[in-house]
C-alpha cells in the first residue's frame, strides 16, 4: 500500500465514515475511476495495461463520497 493510500484510509477510519472494505464491488464500479479514467461499470486498469484485481483507492473514495451523498 502506498503512502497516499495509507493516509486516505487513515482519514476515513478516523472520521467514522464508511470503510472502503464495506463497499461491494458493484458499488465501487458505480463511479468512474479518477486514476485510470475507466468508465463506471468497468474494472480499473493497471499501469502495465492489464485489469486490476482491486479498484484504485481514489475510486473507492469517490464511491464512498457518492454513497454518503445520497
């Protein structure tokens, strides 16, 4: 986990907001990824061009914000 991911996760855990582990895969893919630019409903792409096993942290955070905003 990179430094930015640890900081973002720490902020989420401290603030008592929804944790990223609580998101279903469908919920995470309901927003476009700001890191790799894939559209909503598609899997994130790694820097080497393959599909990622997990969504980027920025996408997870965007999905949390979208769900909490509803």
